[in-house]
């Protein structure tokens, strides 16, 4: 770019910064200066700040957009009074089931902060283990959707028969792997910056370790209390967190391979203690400046950023119907009651509780809602109702220990074929009809069903904080600002 063009763009950036700062309270401006100071110290002084690269994870949530606005303000504030400023890498993970609203929020946030054309900013996304420039509104690739579907099923099926209903643990594993890889890409980054609360960080690390255990990975005892432990754990897991399921075959490698550094130098910078404003004070900045559009009810009810409340309620209905022998309606009602308890403990506006009751509490609409939720699960996750039911029973793990119960409850006509099913899972040839039935009912190829069958017993992960949906009355599993988890981590947070 020419000198005149550079000067013109710097003027545009500084004008945008002044407008951004006009939305900051006095306390937020003070916090911004403290953040700048922390970044400069971590970089080793102002003389090194121009060579310092910071990573921020963006998922379209309320908190991730707010954090990015603070980082951008810090970057441009330094640029206005120093010869150079830090580089900013902003990365998002494409996964099936993610909402269009979240993607729109990401795009509007990037546009408002003038990130797309600033050479000091990298705006990237990962799709099927490929790092690409962020593209809106490009949907997830077909290959990425299929990989997500298989990973969700493999991790979801690795569940103790009497364990909690942690069907979506794959989201922890995929997010953790993404963190580790995007931190090494294109000469790496020096620091990951996150504003997640200590509780959110702890819950994410616990969820990641639980998911890793299901994938056959081992991690040592905790070395820290939050995301400061993340990269140490990822180093222990290795670059492919799913190799225990696929043996290095069938999954795409992270690419472009030549652009990933062998060694990671990333540290963690926690800025949660610098967030001084409450939610109500942030809304003008979020909505008027960044163009953030909240979906408050989804934000409070969703299990995580990738599974909608409708699918979550649907799964609870299926569990009640097929696993516990009750009505579908009773499962949805149970989901609603737990959600209302959680929402009221968090002192959310009563209007959100009313919306939840209107959505899930009308018996006359349950039948239609079941059809809508089933169609959504098929479209966003690639799973039929029969495959979701199979996932609830996890009949293949522990050498098929739960197979007979699954068949008696859901497919009694297949009980006579149970010996053939075991032979197929042991790797022996069976008839085409048997093999096709296994594929149709599970959504998995027979080879992967056999892998689940032969994997060793699932380690018991002790945790007082994560034990299933609404386990502590405080919320759900989620992937917030940078990682995501339970109650506080949501697409609207």
C-alpha cells in the first residue's frame, strides 16, 4: 500500500476507535489502560509489542464479541501513540449445528471493528481441520459436516451405561484441538487472551478431559486452575485428539500442513478481572456499535453453542419415551422444569421464563414440535430420530453390554439376530442385511461400531462440577468466549 493510502486508513481506524471508546464508561476506559499495560508487560516491553501476536477466539457469543472489542481498542490505542502495535489473530471454529445468528454476529462484529482489511489483523476460521480466511456466509463444508457427525457419535457413544447423559462431549474435544492448532498456525501466536470466568475455565478443562478420556487420551493431574492448563493438556493429547477412534485413518489432517509450527510458544492472558461493566451497561456497545443481535432464550437454554434448545428438549423426550418407558411429553416437561429452575436461580427476566413455557410447555404443540426438532436434528447434525435413540442407549460400548436392552426396548424383532450383531462388531463377516441395519440404526459404519465395541472400559472421571445437563442447577455445557461451558457459556452470552 502507498504511504497516502496507509495514512488514510490509519485515520479511518482512529476515527472508528474514537467512536468505539465513546461507548466505554470511565471504568471501562481505566480497565482498557490496565489491559494495555498487561499486554505490554507480557510482550516484554513496548519495544517488543510490534512483534507480539495475540489470539482471540470468536464464536458469535455476547462475551466473545465484547472481548474482541476491548482487544481491538487496545490494539488501536497503542497504534495511536507508538510506532507499532501487536498483531491480532481472531479465529472461529465451523461445526455443524452452529446457528446462523452466531455467524451473522461474527461478521457484523468484524465489520464494525474494521478487521477485514487491516494487515495487523488475521481473521480466520477452521473447517474440517483446514485453516481458511473467514468467509461469511459460507456454510460448513460437506466434508466438515460429515466429520462432525462421526465425531459426535463416536464420543457420544463412549458413555458408561449408568453415566450422565453427556451426548455432546465431542464439542469440548473439537474446541480444544482447534485451540491447540490455530495457536501453531502461520508462525504461531504468543498469547491467548480470554475473559472467561474462572468457573467457565475450570468447567471447560474438566469437560475437555472427560471427552479426551472417552477418546482414549490421558492427561496428568491439573497443573493450573483454568485455561493456563489448556496448552499443557493439549500437548499431552497430541495433534490428533481423535486418533483413538480412527487410528490415523479416515480423518483429514490439519492443513495447510507446512504452515503449522512444530513447537507452540503460546501463553494465556486472563482479562476476566478487568471486565468492570455489567451486562446492561454493555448492551449499547454490543447492539448499536457491533450490531450484535441476541437470541436470549436460546442463549439461556442451549446445552452449548452447537445444539439448539429444541434438539435438547427433543432428546429428553426421547430418553423418557424409549429409555425410561414414560411419555415423550414428560421428558420435555422435565427439561422445561430444570431449565426454569436454572433460569430463576440466575435471576433472569421473567419474560424469558414465559417464553420457555410457551415454547415447551404447551401439550397441544408437543407433537408438532417433535417433528420440527427431528427435522432440525437431521438437517443440522445429520442424525435421524432412530440414531439419536441409539445414541441414548450407547449399546456398542463395553463389548456390547447394553445391546440386549437396546434391542428389547427399541427393536425386539432383531433379538434373534443378536449373535450376528456381536459377530459383526468383532470384525467377522455377516449378511448384508445385518450390516445395513447396523449402519441405518446407528449412523456409523460397521468398522467404527466395532471400534467402539473393542475399546477398553471408560475411565471414571470424577467431577463435582460436570455431571450432565443442569447437574449443578446452574446451567449447561457450553463453549463460551474462548472455550465454553456450563450455564454461563452461551451463544447469547
